[in-house]
């Protein structure tokens, strides 16, 4: 399943992070990092890179 990072800002995060590797797409940590990057003005490919990096951490 491919998720557009720009649409992730509206996704409701899970209650608790499961800390599995890679982190799931609805992980609170992943979504918070994507939201912060979006507020900083990142769009498109840059936002996708933030999403991938957040899932690896």
C-alpha cells in the first residue's frame, strides 16, 4: 500500500507506538515528524524522504 505523505497530515495516529522495524505508517512518531516537516514547508519528494527516514528510525 502506497501512502502519499502529503495526505498523512490528516491521518489519525495509533494510540501507542509498537516500535517495530520499520515503524508502521500510522505510528505517532512517524506522523509527528511528517507534520513538522510539512509545517516547515517541505512538499513532494522532500516530504517523502522525511517519511521514509522516520519509518527507518
